[in-house]
C-alpha cells in the first residue's frame, strides 16, 4: 500500500509496532467502506487515517495540492486548498471558521505538537487568515456561540459532484468507538440530506477558487 502526497487513503497507515491495533483498523476500514455516506477517520491533527469510497467520490474532482489534499489532512484541505469551496458550500462561514475554532482549541490542549504548530505557522503566513484566527474568530464565537465550532450534529452545505445530489446539506455525525478513541482517532460521517431543488436555472456548482488569502468574512486589517 502506497501513501503519496496528495493521494487518497482507503486503508489505515501501517503500524508494525502494534499488530493488534492494525488488525482492528483493517477491519474497521471494511466497516467504514460499507457505509453509503462519506465517512473518514482522523487523528487530532486531522490527518486522515482511512476513508471510504463515498468520501473519495465526494472529493474526487479536486485538483492536486502538495500539502492539502482531503484524503491526507482534512483541516489543511478546508483551510488551504483552492478547490475546497467547490465542494464545501458556504465555505468560509460554514466550514473554515468552525474548523479554525476547533483547531484553536486543539492547539491550547496540545501546543507542543509539531504538526499542529506547522499548521499554525501556515495560518500566520497569510495575513487574512491570521486576522481571522486572531481577531475574527473570537468575535465569531461570541456572536454564534461556542457550540458552532462543534462538529457532531452540525448541518453544513455541500456541492456534490454527483448530479443526483448536487447542492445539498450534510449532517456531520461523530461516532467513535472506544477502541478507536484509545488510539487517538475520531470518525466523522457526512450524512447527506435530500438535495435542494433548484428554483429556476439548472444547478451549477459555484466555482470558488481562490488564492491562500481567501477569508472575506474577516475584513483585511488596516495598514
């Protein structure tokens, strides 16, 4: 099994140090594959340990990126991939800000983690995203409440490449068995809802390609 930058993982990373855990993850990957909705397992850094075919189909149309492919690190994909807005509807307000809030809380608990610090440095390199992280995020949390940063139960828009779904919503369900939690993982499933019916013109996926500096919900700080 090969893991290349930008590739999609369908099996857990090999862990020869713990064959019992690895065997569990292999069987769990089979279980996740049987789920009809996009489902994936991540660690606290949002590195994707495994995902199912529905997840890979949802994000199969995004272009290559050296560090922010959805099957490698989902947080980096949401924050840094120029194609993220083509799949994640209302990308800034409904996906970026909740993920930034969750990331900020994780950094508070695990500030020593080198990979989390690397993501933090990448955020800092973008003036608009840094403004969102430092100024916009606290204001957003005060306005909408801390619960808005929770993933479990959140309903968020998607632009599915399959025309049978098109513009729809998904409810994110976090369901992590004890064995998986003990390994430091959590599982998220995007339960797709009935597609929205277009009012007039046929549905067209909104192209939201952008450079790294993209968070228009947070005003650019004055010089």
